C-alpha cells in the first residue's frame, strides 16, 4: 500500500473514531443520538465506497497502461 493510500485510510479511520467519540460525549437524548449515529455511519459508508471506487479506477488505469504494448523508438 502506498503512503498516500495509507494516509487516506488512516484519516478516514481517525475521522470515524473522532466523530464517534464526539457523538457519544455530546449531551443529547437517546433517540437523537441513535439517529445521528445512523446518519453518520451511512455517510462514512458512502465516503468509503466513493474512495474505493476512485482507487479502483486509478488501479484499472494503471493496469491498462501496463498492458499496452511497448513501442520501440
């Protein structure tokens, strides 16, 4: 895994942990807390899906470039 993707993964995980801690430590009712956790989890899931799709597209472009026949000049 490259340094950039490791950094991005660490940032996503750190953000999720920080958001969870902030939600759990903030004063609010149980119902509000549950709905906030659900919406935040859905947002994190969407962010991860988006990041994975971008990474997959990047890797597919790299693979296509590697598969192109080399021409001698």
